[in-house]
């Protein structure tokens, strides 16, 4: 007997479709909602300087870290007014893409 293919139902704009998923789709990295209180590296690189300390209050737009990537210095800025909860990197550390560098807490 032939092996039956597993079918799935997907919903697109309220319309239901029955389909089979390929291996690439089944093995994909599942999307996770981003945590806006985490500053992750968007590119692999080396931490050149850390401009903040844990517990420090930081204004929106203030530089918090310098990351060297592809022979360029990237100035990582604070996205909103907040407090530094934890710094997960050290000067000179090489980090991969999406590495958690700094955890922040918003201030009102």
C-alpha cells in the first residue's frame, strides 16, 4: 500500500485550503514575537565598547554600545527611555547574529 501524504489546512483571508507541506517548510524556524526589551545583534561582529552600566537610566536615542561588523563601527542606540537591566556582552567579545546583548526596562 502506498503511504498516504499528510495534508494540512491553512486559512488565508477566511478561505480554507487543504495542502501538503514540504520538508523545508516543516523544518523551518518557527516565528516568535520579538521582545522589545532585548537589544539583539542584527549582524555578527565584535563588541568594541559598552557605554552603559547595569542599573543606569538611559534616554531615547542615546548610544549604548559600539559593535564592529564588516570593518564598520555600528552605534547601537537606545530605542526608548529606559533602564539597563543586564549587559550580556564584554568588550572584545565576538558575537553571532541575534545574540542578546543588553536587556532593558522601559520607564514612563
